[in-house]
């Protein structure tokens, strides 16, 4: 039945509409609760994934810094290969020129970067 424009709805109609609205609201709250705590990708997993992402970002930043340092060293070696070859032979292989006298310094006097 259609109502004419002058008729008002009864309080029973408002009650039904209000109950439907509260029912849908209740279903929405229940669905939200289920998704937050009971679903496969629940709130706890999302928090753990975020923490893992933060740790990986820190690790990635550390690796980027190391990479920049290595690029810097590579560019220095590329610019002056003879100096760094000699430095490597002297410091790491402990080989010296004939007739050269080597005086070891105490560790506290070593050059540290």
C-alpha cells in the first residue's frame, strides 16, 4: 500500500526501521571483531609483520651504509691502485722491500679509522 504525501508513518514503522538499523550495526561490529581477532590476518599478525618490517628496514639501512663505504674504498683503490697494492702487501702479507727495517709500533699508536 502506498501512502499519500500527507500521511505519516506510524511509530511501529520507526521501530522496525530502528531495529533493522541496530541489527546491521550489530552485524558490522561483529564482523569487525571477527576480522580483528579471528581472521587469518588478525591484529596480532599485523603487529608482528610491522615489527618485522621495521627490523628489515633497519638492516637494509645498515647494509646501504656498508655498501657506500665499500664503494668509497673501491673508488680510492681504482684512483690509486699502486699505492693500495703496496699497502696491502705491506700490511696484510707482511712483505717488505729488501734492506728495509721494520719497527713495530705499540697497538695504541696504530692508525685507526
